[in-house]
C-alpha cells in the first residue's frame, strides 16, 4: 500500500481526543480488512481507449483537463471537481461531501475505481446521499494536504492514495482513510448514511473537534532568540542523519529489515555537501552506498533509464513501478552532483540514461515536462517492465550473451519476483566473468547488447498510461536537473533543454506581475500556483543564471520572490502559507515545513530568499531567511529523524558557512565558468559574463583584454586570478 509521504512527520504523533477514539473504533473493522488486503496483488482490467467506447455514463469531470479526473469522467458516480459549485450544492441539499483524492499513476486508485466507482449500486448510494468530489492531488496539493492530515488524525498514520474523506457541507473533515475493498466501502457508506439520519449532531462534533485540532497544529511561533547557526550543530545533525542510514543497502534503516524505501534525494545531497565542507567520510559513504544500491536495484530502469517512485522492500529490488517527474528531476541532480564528488562512471551512466528517458518519453514539444507514467499496463502492475527467462533468451538470441545478461541481472526460470523477473543487479561484473569464464570487455558488450535487445522488444509492448499534464514545481525540479547535468558533463544539449523549459515557464505559466499558474495542458493553464511552484522555480532560475550569466533569469527569479512575499508571507510567524491570498480559503490555511521526497516549500523559500538576497545585496531577504531557519532550528537540531529537515539543514549550513561568490568576468568567462563548475563546489555561487552586467559584486571587475576569476566571500574578494586551478587553491585557504 502506498504510504503518505507529503504530510508532516509531526502529524504521526498527534494526541487522539475522546471523539477521535470513538470513530477510530467505529471503523476498526474496515482498517483490519484494509490491512489484510495490502499484500494482495490485485489486478484490474483497464478501459480501452475512450475514443473506441460509447459511454453509458458521463459526469462533470468531462470538462476537466487532468488525466486523473478524466479517468473518472465516465463513472456512474456523479463526480464533481473541487470548487465552490460543489460545496454550494452540498450546503443547499444538506449532504455530506465525499472527497476522493488520487493521481493518474496510482495503482490502488485504479483498483478502487474498478471495484467500487464503476459499480452502479455503489454509485447510487454515493449519488443519493453525498456530493462526490474527485481531486487530482498533483493539481490540488492544498486540498490533498488538508484531508491527508485528517487521515493521519483518524488512523494514526496508515494513510495513502486513494484518499477518501467524509466532510461536512462546508468542507470540515469528519473522517478520512485510504483504499477500501468493495464490501467494506459499501459498509462505510451505509454507516455514514445511518449516522447522518439518526445522529447528525455527532458528525458535527467530529468536525468541530478535528478542525480545532488541525488549526492548532498550524500555529508556528516566531523564535525570538538570536539567529545564531553553529557549525557544531550542523556536524551533530550530519552524524545523526548518518546513524539512521542502512550502511549495507543504503537508504534509511527499516524496522526488522522490512518495509519500503524512498529515494529522498535531498538527504543525500545534504550529506555530499557536508562531506565536502567537513571531510566527514561517513557522510560520503552513506550517500555512496545509497546511490550505488539504488542504481543497481529494480527501482532503476536498467533498460530505459529513470527511476520508479519507491521500492516495496529494503533492498531496492521490487519497485512500485510508477515513474514520477519530481523523483527523476531530483535524482538526475543528485547523481550529477555525486559524479562531480566521486567521478564514478556508474553515476554518469545513470544521468545520461535517465535524461534519454526524459527527452524520449516525458518532454512536450514546447519544452515542458510531463508528470508521470502509471505503474499499471494491461491491468497489471509492472507488466511493462518484467520478463520471463525464456522470453529474454529468445529475444537476445545468442547463448553467451543471454547467459551473461541473465546471470548479471538475476533472471531465473522461476522468476525473481512473483513468478516473473525484475531486471536488477546484485553481483559484480568481475564475479560474473570469473564464473562464466569471459573477459570483462566481452561481458560489457554482452550486457549492452542484451539491454538494447530487450529495450527494443519492450517498445512493442502496451505502454503504461502517461499523465501528460505539466506542473510548474515539478518542471522546476527537472529544469534544475538539466542544469546540474550540464555542470557535471558539459553537454550543450542539456543547457538547450533547460533554456527551452525555462522559456516555456515564463511564456505559458508566468504572468507579467510574477504570478504563476500551477498547471498546463492542452494549451490551458488555469490553477493558481502554490508556494512550492514559486520557491522551486526561483531556485531553478538562479541555477540557470549560473550556467548562462544571462541576468534575465535572476531578474525573473527576483520578480517571483517579490510576488511570493506579497501573496504568501505571514508577518506574525515569518513563514509562508502554502496557498496564495488570492485562493479560496480552505478550512485551515496550512504551512508546509517538513522536508520529504520533495523539500518543504518553506525550506525551499528560505533558500530562495538567501540566494536572491546574496545576488542582489538585499539584507532584508537574507534576514527573512534567517528568521525562517531560526523558527525551525530546534526541530532541525533536536528531532530524532533529521532526514525530515535535510533541506532546512542545508540552508542552516549556508548561513553558518557563507558560500563563496565566484565572479568570472571577461571574454573567456563562459569557458572558464564551465571548467570550474565541473568541480563539486556545493558552497559556491557563480556570477559574471563577458561584461560586468548590473550586479553590484561585478562592478569594476572587467579588465579589457583579460578574463579574471574573483574568489569572494561576504562581498570581500581576494586577488583576481586567470586559471581555474588558481581559483580552487584560493578556496582552500
């Protein structure tokens, strides 16, 4: 079962009041049934392409652009999109809201749709007694967060997608849980129908209590203490994070050697950074073992490139097969940085293969990037990616090659996973060669030949469903991935792709005043953006400036920052709300503070403030960043699992150890900059160009006929030098 990964870790430990205890018991049977079904390998039969079908039912979702919502547009359930119209109807008819949240690549969402939402009897129950609302969590993470929090409060943490929430007509949650098998879902519906008829005051009591608790949890107090950030605290956080790592298989330690593992790219970026700054060898080892094991495991697509969302086991072997843009963007950045730090060829291979996948399968002609690939094809999870040994041998059609391939990638007659084979590696090439008595060069040729043959055969299979909506924050992560890959490998096509995507963002989703939209599909961009859209786009534009020295990107980043402060900033706490002042209010206005698979929008905003403040000599921005980090300082330092504050820790480290400002000015600035940025320099900001431009730090640094590198810190510069080697030496002093 998919676990919730966007909600705050703190929510797992929220006290349960008396009214909560009542309805947790009330639905205990449903949870027991849910637990028993988690291990089932449920298969569902996908619909044929819609253009070939005559649909008996059509609901209001037919007017939406989200692929997930359109998947449900022909259910007999009278789904409505989230919005004022649906809530007004619920109030007018005095019906409970039934809010079902999911996303297009979600396997269990498909299961529940086919089991329950296509059943006309269940649909009749839902239509007569509730106002059913469908939400794409990727388009409306604000709505998802409210009801996911309600789920954690209801169930003590056993939450995921599909998320099914019952709420009062005004949106106040009563109860929320994840997937229900068909009969359990009918029972839950009937229980709420009966309760609404017989004891509606009890529902009101649940809603009052839950809403009160949710609002209390959102209060963030400003830390009145001085914003002092110590290197010793950073070292302590690093050591605690390393202690939580499985040093054999990578990733976080799991209880009893069982459980899921998520990539969590920001954790390993933080450890790579801190190794570079402090020479903490354990931090480097923790990052390397994780990257090595992920790249060898089934979570990585060895044939086509790219990563699945997570592994269902602690060894990265069996993935949940959906591929998400946000994972791949961050992991491309991570492996690029790791290559700079270690020069491991495998990390380069992963980046190049993954970018081939992004270009081949996830890029719109405009330069925007699609959201995800489904876990399912032909009604089966993972069917697109797995193989029978007989099939592998037949496709490769060469005994020596297939012997090497099957031995290296653990392909067996009986299968290595549920009677079929996932392609993954656990053995060294040296051991394979010794066992099969072949040279390493022959083995490498055989593996390449085998991968190519299977990849070509796979292209003839029915592909998983593609969610082709384009989301701003996820595109920013992929844009940053291209920038980091360009820094590491210097391939001009990566810079070209980054520029094309950035121009797409400012043309299609950014307005003249700096306002962003969240989504883009079929020429439409309609949902007002959220805090992560702004924070991550600012970071991406700053990174793009560093490889182009085109101040257009810095100026756009500054415009976005100014707009964000005007629409999202809370002066009382010094933090940022997740939703804009322009958005219709939900029952609670939330602040996202815990770093997870994607860094928290507030930690990203703190970093954005620091970056823009440094480039534009704006101490007000830097002070705002300091206040934000200071508010979180105790959590960052004292929390037993600092992995949930790794991006915050990165910003704290930047404040404790200010970055170098590397100014490269002159006609050879591009070449010198590219040469220097190939090095792993996580504590350096780059600026410059063939002219001085308009940044204060570049003033009076252009010398005719020369290209100089200035190594500066806190706006104070050492003597200029003309070679990268000299500049790197100055950074060691």
